[in-house]
C-alpha cells in the first residue's frame, strides 16, 4: 500500500503525459496533484480516470479566488468529480464560500496562505502587508481555520508555526516547496527536505519535478518515501 503522505504533482503538459507518469509510478504512489496548468490539457478527465479507474486520490490545485457566490458555484461543480482536496485562496470570504460549495461532499477545502514561490521582496512588490513572512503565513492560516478550512497550504518552513496554532487541531497542513537534498530549487523559494517537512507537522508533502524529471521516477519516489518513514 502506498504512503499517501506523498502527493506527486503531475505538472506535465497534458493528461496523457500525466497518466503515463502515474502508470510508471504504479502502486508506489497513491495520491496525485493536478494543477491549473493542466486544466486545458484534460486535467479534469485525468482526475476522473485516476479516481474511478485506478483507485488513486486526487488533489485539484485550482487556487480559486473570486466573489463568494462564484467560488461557491465553482466548488460545488468541481466537488462532483469526487475530488479529495481542492485549493482556494485563504481569504476568509473565499474559504467560507468554498466550504458552502463543498458541503455534503467528501472534498476537503485547503486554503492557500502565501505561495511558496514568493519571498518578502515579492510581497513588497505586490504591496502586501509588511512584516515577517512566517508570521504572515501563520496569521493567514489562523484566519482560514477560523473561516472553516479543512486545511492549509504553506511552505514547509512555516509548518511548525501553523501546527502550533490551537485552531490547527484536526486540520491538514499540506506543503509544496519540498525538495530532497541536492535537488534543484526551481521556482521555489521557501523549501525544506521531505523529512523536515513531516517532522515539523506537515500531513502531506507535494513533490513534482524531483520525481517526474528523474531518470527513474519510481526510484525517486521510493527514496522520498523511505526518507519520511
């Protein structure tokens, strides 16, 4: 049985490439992330095939953001695909609307705090609130929990602070920005190793390029799984 703490990001061009990778990984991996980049490449069809025909769990990473009613309607429609996790931006009005849209389904709503590809300089450029990055992530996580989120998305560098919040009890912490020792950082700026992320309180780690760009993707996944045993 696979260890579903590892979620493999299928950040590949299209559904056929994603399905081929999933078949290569076989029973070593049971949980996959499908992001916005694959939406026009058959992402929803792939999500449905992975769920219904291959028995996999699926994390649909759409990072929805809009007025409340639009978010609610979008989540209600996406939840019909029996998605396990779905992301929205962590603004409280968005989270509340998403929770309403997911009501009565098994889809868990994860609130994005601050993207792992951003640092303090990026936030300044976007004219976002000043202050320490980790403190801002912690505050956004707390507000998302208060709004009802099933969990949050944050970098592994903030996992311990979020897990220390009283509101985090029974909630999920999912961390992208996870890189094995020696792996290229790519566009991620706030990273940690798989073992560090889990030790600091992450329930699930999301890993993409270090697996699907490897010469032996199944071996790369197995190495990460061994690290978090």
